[in-house]
């Protein structure tokens, strides 16, 4: 046991108060003169010893003051805390009854928002299982054993390997794969009608490299690209008003002019030379690929890696959503050693003070009644 505020023991100086009170309230002894003894020679009076009246009451008062001083000093009990109850969580969609078997004891919960008890109906949720595990890991006390039953393959992956602060018993449960995630479609380019033949030839070759079999369809008159398409403006003049409005409304436009000073480099060549810039305009994005879009004269356009690099820059690949559950077993991250838990017995001290005070009042009242009697 240790004291968090040792100066609180200075309150023990209050012990002098009941000692002085009991010394001052000793029963007085009145001398009586006897006629037969008045002619005797005076003898040396013996020394008087300090004696306390009602010493049980004095002892209770001293204990009461000691308890108050100890409360002010804030005693703390250190040492290992009792081991918390282990947790077992089951992902919705699994047969919790079969997994639990005959083991009725234990702390079983659904791996769902709020972590309801396993006895409740299986919740229907679309929450990400890795995110729920991170949330549960942050809520559980340190040292709580955790067992996790998840489907295999594991859905809801967010592209980051799961890292928890505790060791986890990882239990993948085989599940039939009913559907595979659809691959992301490549963006489709739409160029204005008066684009040069060389620019249209290179843009057609770029789309074929992306897997788009449909030929490049130039826009006619004042038509605008459809939502989700990338508008291509190969001329060196400014965008027309209708294109600018479509861009600010959330569209994407690829231009051949030099980028603005606030634009950010989105793609570089193998030599580190910037090739593609991006600038936010309203809700849309303005992409700049400066230079002549003629593969015959522009060597950068003939780079065999350019189509794939442009595709990744224009449409980053989505993070995997389904993966092998065994490969997604959480890693335990090293945390700094936790200090021993400190427990203050404040409630017990307060209870002792109340009982001692009640006992002191009862004894003091009894002492006064005896004195009156």
C-alpha cells in the first residue's frame, strides 16, 4: 500500500485535541479535613500520575481522527487486478449455436455495432468487420482474452492489415463464395468534335489499351460528356462556358494546356519528369497533360507503361473488399508496459468513519448520562 498524498497524515496532530479534553475533564477530588487528623505532621504528598477518564471513548475518538487523516492521505492499493472475463465474438451470418456448442458459460457477443449478446437475434449489419474489431479492442480492458469467429473468405476489408493491442484467437469459418466483386470499369473518354486526327488516334489507342473496345466517339456541336466520363479538350484555348459549368458541377476534364501554379503533380515519368497535373475546380477536377498529343512527335506518348500509369492516376484501384480470412489474422502491436492498477479504498474508509462517528456519539452520550446520574 502507498499514499498518494502523504501530507494528509499531518492531520494526526489533531490527536492532541481529545487528549487535552480528557485531561481537562477529569473528575475533581475535593479534600476534606478530619478533626482527628489535623494535628498529624504533614507528609510529602506523592506525585500524581496522568490518568484518563473514559479511556474507551478516548480510544474511539483517536481512531476516528486517524481514519480521517488516512482518508486525506489517500491510501492506494497496488498490485495485479483480477483477470477480466474473456470475450468471444461471432460475425453475423455464422451459426453461433453450433460454434458455442454446449459451453453455456462465457462472454459471447455478436461482432456487430454495440456488440449485443449472443442470445439476441443475429443483427443485420453492413458494418466493416475490421473496423468493429478495432473498436472492440479499444473498449475491452487490458489483458482481456479475445476469440473471434469470422467467415472465410472475409468480407469488408479496408486495405489495411488489422493490428490490435492484444493477442487474438482467430477462428475462420469456411463459407461458400456466392459472388465475386465486380472489377472496376475503365473510364471512357469523350473528345470535342474538332480535335485533330493525331489526337483522336492517340486517344483511341489509349482507350483500347484500357480495355475499352468501343471506338472514341467525338462530341457533336455543344454536347457535353455524360456523368462518369472524362471530357477531353485537346485545343490550346480556354474551355467554353458550358464545359466550365459542367466541370464545376463535378465533371472531369483533360486538357493539353499548361497547368495552373496551384495544380498538383499527379503522374511522373520514369525519369521523374511531371506528366500529369490535377487541379480542383468547384466539385470537379481539371487534369492537364501539356504538349502535342501526336505520338509521332511526342516520345512520352509512346511509352508502353503510360496507358497503365494514366489509368491508375485517373482511377485508382479500389481496396480489396474480400480476402482469405486466414491471411487477415490480426497482428499484435507492441504497447508500452501498463503501470500496475491503483485502487483507492475510499468507500471502505468512509464507511469506517461513519461507524466510528456513530459509536463515538453513542459512547459520549452514555458517559454524560452516567455523570448526571
